[in-house]
C-alpha cells in the first residue's frame, strides 16, 4: 500500500480484525455485483469505498427517473445512461483505486458460470427469482460464496450461501426452484427507499467479511427486516435433503 492508501483505509487498518493484512485482502479481491439498482447501488459503493480491488458490475438496464428515489449510485444527470456505466462513474468519483468492469448485458447461464468462477464472492442484487436461481446455480457450481439480498415494500431479507462448506444450504434449499413464486416487481409494489440501503449495505458488509475471513457470516441464517416496526428476525436455514442444486 502506498501512503495515500494507508490514509484512505486508515479507519479500517485501525481495526484489529482488519489491519494491513485485511485491507490487502480487500485490495486483491474480485467481487461480482449482479444488478446496479436499489441493492446494487449501496452494495457497490461500500465495496468500492472499502477498497475492493476489482468490482464487476452487471446490469443491462438504463437509469430511469423512477429509480432515483432509492438507487443512490445514479444521478438525475445520468438518466438514460446504462446503470452499469453510471455506477462505474459513481465509484470512480469515490475511489479511483478500484478497477471496475461494467457489463451492460443480460447474463445467461454460461456467462454467469464464467463470471462467478472468476470471483471471490458474488452479490445477488437482482429482483427476480429466475435470475436469482441462475446466480445460485453458478455459485454452487463454482463453489463461490453468494450474498443474497431482497427488498419489497417495507420488508427486507439477506443471507449468505457458502458452498465452500459441506453442509451449508444454497438459495434453492430455501426457495425451491420448482415452487411457483410470483415475482413482485418494485415497479408495481413499491419499495421504501432506505430499506434497500440497509439491505444493500448489509450485503456489502457480509462480502467484505468473507473476503477477509473475519467474523461469522450469515451462512445458515436468513436475516429478515420488518422496516415498519424496525425489527430484525433471524431464522436458521438448513440444507434441503435432495436439493437438486447443491446435494448432487
Ligand atoms: Zn441447495
């Protein structure tokens, strides 16, 4: 680390659990963020400010006026621009140390597998079950930890699925693929702006801890937030017997 980095990351380095060693792990890390919307914005901004060396941000959507109530990586001036590029610009303004690969694409199964395998940790910041399951399959196959977040209305949830440990559940153990979940889009259901910040920042925290190997992750636990009552609940999640994704 150079002098500027020692200053930039000094409040991390001061933490016994992080120190120079932990910060160097962050600088060497490759993190994949899928979705640059409500969750992806705060998640990517914190990963970047914290000094993750290489961020890949995937989103095929453009910034829209209705996004700006909660998607804090974007600005009024960047309406109409691809979200991945807008997020890249926001990150560059905060921390030019970070190498950002902005991918303006709708990733298919093969592409996800390739991207997951090249990452130390993956953040699912998308808003539909089809993509969530595809991301989960890619992470299980590549044995890369997945930090999953979701927010709708005033409710949020976040968990970690870590296929590196033999008995950890995957996303599909919790939400089976054949179950007919109805996708409730933010566009029709609404979402309380700060909730995506709380959940997205929690995803960033879990990803940073995983990269540095500190603390205890949310693996095996689903953390749920009732934003109206501001109450957190956590339930244990076990591996589902015969899960078609992770029990093979
Ligand atoms: Zn599973």
